[in-house]
C-alpha cells in the first residue's frame, strides 16, 4: 500500500493553474474522444472526455490541498455496504429487501444489491425527507407556530 503524502504548495499552485486551463478547454470540446498532446514529448493521446472531466475534478481537489484516492466502484454491494451507504442498520436493510423496496440477487446465501439501485433509493429517501420537512414547516406556519 502506498503512503499518503501531503500535497505541496508547488503542486497545489500548479493544480490551480492547470484546473483553470483544463476547465475552460473542456467547455470548448465537442468530441467524446478528444486528442491531447504532451508538450515535452510531442506525443498525442486520445482520451475519453469523461476521463478529462475526472482529471479536472482531481486537479480541483489538489488545488484545494485535498488528498485524492482512486477506487474502482463495485457494480454490486453487500448488505453491509448498502446499509452504510443508506445510513441504516444491516437488519433494517434486510427488511427493506424482504419487503421488495430494493431488488437483490443471491450469491450462495449472501444477498447482493446493485450499487445503482442503492444510490437511487437513497436519492428517493432524501427527496421524501425534504418533502416531509416542507410539509411540517407548512403545517406549523398554518397553525401559527411561526411569527411572520
């Protein structure tokens, strides 16, 4: 495992300059697979636009002195990981699965859930929470709990 090194002030300054330049260039790119050129070697490389945008996000984080970690995203997650993403207990998540709130597959005795489904469910939960808070605030205003 590699050690984590603090981003130097020089690296941070270069990242700021690079991010600004890259961000403005990305807006002008029309192709999904633009070609970039390495000035020092003159080598041209085709790179997916999504990769360039990701590079921009990395430079932005570096410019702010933040550490960066690149971790491949699993397409399926365990019940424990899904519970962590949703901020609930594993037993509660299992109940959601058994009620059909989330689809899952079984690998042997173990349940696996598509990460995309977990994230979609989390967005849905957040939207419902916002709606409930708005409803409560509206009710409180209607009943005169807030002075206007």
